[in-house]
C-alpha cells in the first residue's frame, strides 16, 4: 500500500490526503483520474458555498467525510460519510449545506450528453 509521501508511479491508488493536498478555496476540485469520455474521478471540497452548475455527463458522488443537505431538482436529502448520490446529466443540483470537513469523490462517466433543450429542438 502506498504511503502519502511516496510518489504516484501508478494509478492503482490515491489516498484522500493526496487528493486533498492541492485543494484550496479558489480551487476546490482535483482531478485524480481521467479517461476522457469513459470516466473521470475528482475530489471536491467546497468552502462556504457550492457554486456548481449542471454538468454534461452523469455523475456520482461518494461522500468521504462530513455531512449536510443536498438538492437535486426539487428533492432535498441529508447525507453523511459513505453515502452515494446520483445526478443525471443537466439536472440542477448542489450541496446546500455542509460541514467544514465535507469532502466528496466525484465520478463523471459516459459520454457527454446533448442538453435537453438542444435535443428537443433537433
């Protein structure tokens, strides 16, 4: 198992501490694994407010730490460590409230989708 002070010679593992290291209030996302249209994995640690807008791909969140409330369209749920949250492409969503220790893995998968209004106009 790799320790935090070993260089990443392989993509087999990244620890939460390694993924957190480059994050800041100005840059709350760190892409840790990217395979184009197949899959992309990030760590997200917003500070104060979640300013996300809908995305072009389906998305999963796996909460690493912290707790709060999450909205997707008209639904609002509470979340905590270990929870899995799903958001289809282009659906409005955000972490409405979250604790100071909130961190979540973000997994984008599949190809980018056409926006609903672009698809409906075609």
